[in-house]
């Protein structure tokens, strides 16, 4: 299964006063009862009042939290460890759980002469950075099974086709497979990448077939399977799984990522499948529920 799999998290820093306490409060708020959340430190002190205030501003109460020693944490009850130390030495935690390191500067800045408002600002910055990281972590928890990619495809526009062709030949270490006056195609077996650069000359490009991202999944059945998995996962299906014959014949499925970018999941046709091409070359749907 892709993604991350955990039912408990431990956040670690030195004093268990600010960063790890903020992370604990945010994670409890984000995951609810689905994930057990703890925090601890190697030299615990007290929960910083500025951390309590910064979290209260977004409706999360840390007033009942206490600083805890890492020695009090049972390693058997931790699935994922996240360390937050930047310049300090993070606590040693002897457990076999996977680890992530998110280095954040201590927002207290105790050695700096700061106004109270400047100090509060640093706590808000740490809070917001941790919240964004935790939102990504939550999105990666238990991602459903997806397709089995064999090749990555990407197309970008460039202002100077020849200059870009020279640069990407150097960068990818392969000469272009083919080119026209509108585009240059690179195929790198080492990188499992099909990369196309497109001239940005003000002309309308065929968005579906050129300007997009994509993955090759190898066979018609895999494209159909990707359609089923995408539908089950709730992804946006732009065009259902089908076989197209014009241009490069492909089995293809078009999705939109959460930002609206087009993503093609495709497989090239075998010789036997090419022989099935209809006279009108109209696309053939591969699923019945489109």
C-alpha cells in the first residue's frame, strides 16, 4: 500500500514546551480519535504560555497539557516518531517505528531580545508551519492502492524550442527521440520518463494530448483497473478509460488532480490491439459505467 500507515504519533523536541506541544495539539485536533498522539522531550520544562496563546487563537486548548519526559513513553505504543529539533540535539528514542524529521527553530528564541509581539509572531509562524505539514501527513495516511506506473510523462511549454532541446539533452543525458517545429520528445529508459517540450508561440496547443502529466501502466487491463481505483478513491475523472486511435493510438484515462491539472494514465497498444482499429477511428470506451 502507498502512503503512510500509523495509528499513533510521538512528537519529540528538547523541552516539550513549544514545538512538540503545538504539534500534539494540532494533531489531536486534526486526527481526533483515529490516531493516538503524544509528545515528549529529553529535558522537559513547562508548556510555554505563548504556545498556549497561539493555539487558543485557532480554537485549540493546550492549557491542560504538561511537559513529559521521553523516558515515560512506551516504545511499543508508537507507530511514527516526528522530531522537531533544529539546532539542538533531539531526544534519543529507542523504538523501531519509522521517523520523520521536521526541523523547526525554537519559537521561544529565549536568547534573543524580542518584544512580546515579536515573540508571539514566532509562535504563530511555528504553529502555521506545523499545521501545514500535518495536513500533508493526514492526506498521506492510508492512501488507497493506485496504478502500477511503468513510465512518467510530462509536457511543458518553453519560449525557445531549440535552446530547451539543447538544455534537456544535457540534463537528461539522451538525445531527443523525435521532434517537429512544435515539440521535442525525450524518452529516458534510465529515468523511466517520457518528456516533451512544447514551443510557446501563442498558437493553441491540443491540451489533452500534449500539455499534461501522465503515467504508463503497461496494458489495457491496467488502464481499466486504474479507472476503477480512481472512482473508488473519489478522484476527478475527466475522461473515462477508452481506446483512442488518432495521433498515437493509446488506451487512456484522463484524471484531474486536486489543482485541476490534467493527468493521463495510458498504455500503448499491442500489434493485435492495433489491428482492431475501427474504420471511423472513433474512441472506444473500456468501461460500462462512464
